[in-house]
C-alpha cells in the first residue's frame, strides 16, 4: 500500500510513513512488532504513539528514553530504529513502527545479528536530548507504557545544581558588595577623606569632596581650587593623623552631620563636626548618593593703615582694597598669608590668619601693621624737626603750637634748646578720624636764663614728655603746622621707657662728675650747683669762694635713682657735704664787713639732680640743694 500523503510505498504492518512520518493507523492491542528481534516485544504496548520528533538511528538505549538531539536532513542507510529497534528501510526518514525521525549519527549498522544490534555499545550509550519534545506534532502518546521512566537525566540535574549555586553566589556577592559600596559611599567616609586631604595638602581630592556656599560680595578668585592649593602649601597646615569618623547621623532632608576625630600636630586628640550634603542628580555606582562637605568661607575682617598696595592671599591677588583702612576677606579653611604690597606711602607688610577646619569659630580681626616707606618717614621727620626748630625761637615759658611749658617758673626770659632728637622714635599712624595722619614721639627741651643769678635758683631747667603732630599727606610729602604735648589720658603708640643702654651706675657717675665741677667753681653761686642755696657770702657776687667736697655724694647705698616717664628724665636724690673758704682779700669781700659770717665753714644738705639722655650721652641739667 501507499502513503495517502506523499504516495510512498509502505510495509503492511507500518504504523507511520517512512518518508513523511504520517501516522497511518494504531496497532492492535498486544501486537508485537514484526520487525523486532524474535521473541522480543516493541517497547510501546497498546496503541502506538503518534509521530515523534527526530531521533538518531540505532539499537534501543539501555537507559531512560529521551528525544533526539537534532534532526538529520538525510535519509538513513538502513539499520534499526534507535527508539523501537524496528528494522529501517533504506532511505527512510522516519521509523515505520514509531514514527521517530531517523538520523545518521548513531544508526545501528546493517548486517549485524539482532542480538548484536540489541546489545550494541551505540545502543547502550544512547540517550535522547531532554529538552526536545518526544513526539511529532501529531500529539503526545496516550500511554508511554510501564517501562517509560519519569526521572530527570543526570545532565539536567547537574545543570539545575549549577544554576542554583550560581544564584546563591550572586545573592551572597550582592549582599557583601552592598555592604562594601555603602561604606565607601557613606557621608562619614567622605568627611574623613576630606579631612585627610586637607591635612596632607591634597588640594584636588579636597576640592572634589567639598561644596562651597558663597556669600554676597565674595572674592571669587579666593574660592577656587587654585586658591585652596596655595593655602594648603603653608607650613602651618600640619599633617593630621588617626583621622576617623566618631559619629554619623543623617538629618532631615539631604544633609548629614558627621563628627570626625583626629590627632593634631602636638599629639593631642581633637574632633570637629562637619555638615555634608547630597549632590543633586549625582550618584555613585548607579544607585548610591554622592556626599560633599558643606564649606562656608570664613569672613575675616582686615584692618590696615591704608595705602593702595595690592593685597594678596597666599600669593593670589585679591580684588579688595585697603585704601580706606579696612576690608573683609572670605577665606577657605587653612592657614593663610595675607600681604599688602608697597606703595608710595607704606611699605609692604604681611600677617598670618588661621581658618579652622570646623568653620565654626569666627576668625579674629587681622591687623596689618604697615610701616611708612623710608622716603615717607624721612618726609615726616623733616616736617617735625622744622616745627621744633620754630619752637626754639620763643623766649616765653610757653607758646601756642609748641610742647614746652615752664609757666610755673619765676624766670622772665628763656632760652630754649633740644636735648636729643625728638624724631628718633617717631611713629606715624592714621588719625582716629580717618582723615590724615598723626606723628608721635618724645622730646626733652632745656631752658636757661643767662643773666638771672638770684639766690636759690638754678640757671637751667627742663621740660619733656610725649608729643603729637597732625600731618597731611600730599601724595609725595608730609606737611604739618604745630606740635602739641600729648594730653593726659590720650593713647600714644610710643612707649616711654628708660634708655636700655643706660644703667643706674652710669647716672650716678654723671652726677659725681657734676659735683666735681661744682667744687671747682670759685663763685658764691655756681650755676646749677647745690651749694649756692646757702648764701655763704651774703649774696656778694664779687667774692671768691673755694669749695671742696667731703665724702661721696653719689654713694649707691645712700642714693636713689628713678626714671620719670612723664618728663623723660632721671631723678637722683641724696645728700652731700662741702667745705668752703671765702677769700677776704679780693673784690667786695676785702672792704665789706660780714657780721655773723665766718670766712670758712662746711655745708651739709640734701640734693636732687635732674639727668637726661640726649641719645648719645647723659646730661646733668642741674643739682639743686634742699634750700632751693
């Protein structure tokens, strides 16, 4: 008979067409396969199954039945069906007994005995692929029989086991990875990394980990990565050690508060609190937020004498000006060098300011102690010297526009002179009003009365103290109009102290020399000497008197030396003893009678000496007796 589908010739007992695999008719119940090995039965009992997917040709497998691995486009060269052991027609594409698709790879060779074919190694080792349907599209078999196994193959079990192991490894790896990545991307890690970068001078890393909140009027040039790098080069930014997170607490919104501990350069444990903020639309490892330290620049007030010199911070130019005497700088954390360049009026000056990493404490006011250029200071000294020269021309005890004042003295006429240089310690500063300048210094002026020899008065006196001179700067020189004594309670930048090069022994030595000069004077009233107060010759100026000092009038154990900062002079107090002898044969003393006076005698009295320093040596102004 022939196949109704393709017309191919068919065996009388064929259940399937060997050419196209068409299912012809079911086998009778209990029928055995005519082409099987004698005495053996077909593996399928009852109704034969519908056509199945392709299998390799060959003897029946010893193990579980499985679908073919792949179809073969070529017909088999004879042999036996690997599925049901039915002999195959030469050129058949499907088994006529079970409808299995025949392949060439494992077909049992033609010519072997049925026993050999049944127990061929090819049959014993054959298994059908588990993932290929066992039957053709005609439908699954109604009954695979008692011999059809229901267990999975070893290969399938191995695949399932490997897949399960991979899934477990992936889950464990994901958990560990999440813990690691969460720690790396945590705000505490960002805070610790920032502190380490700042302390080690790693400006690129520190800049990447910080977010700057600028303020109105800020100098943008000082809030850049370059400015940060310049500041971190300062020697004061020491390396911190043992930097670690002490506590991390997420706050409301996208901020976090982190406390970082560290050991400073002195070996002392410290801590600082930092605020971190999430960067909008920025993530690490796709899902984790990016944290940065919120840095608010410190507002540092700067006070200077003035001037138009360029202001720089760590070598970076700043746009602010100190011409008005004050300004404010916004600085990043770290130690900074603030410098003002030289101008026509002021020389260059610099100072240091430290902005803490915690950014909590307000930096103190920074004072730039600018000093005048040498040419400007010379101009100020010239102006002050000229004003003092004008004050020396007066013969009055006091004069408007001049500092000297001896209005309590009984002299009628004065001749003034300067003791030392009043500009030796001159300081020029901006005036408190902000308009102009003031020159401060100290002066000592001496007054003499050439013709006055009244009994009991010395011929010299001094006045001194601190002075101030208002000055105006014309752009190239200073001008001034008057010198005034500094009023009580007025603050002066000039500190008055005793000359460092002068010792008390030097002062006593100068007074001792003056006593020697007084003893050598042959007049009744030696100028600026103590013995004139005794009036030994009844005021007769023409009498000659011989003087001799007894003992030591400058004995350190009986003499006191003090320095008066208000008068800029030394005051020496002690006692003296001098013998005298009047020459009764010369001058008026030869004719005058001196009832009650003796031509010889001794004077014992206390004295007070005034001594000043003129910059190079000590000058004894006068030695006055207690009777003066």
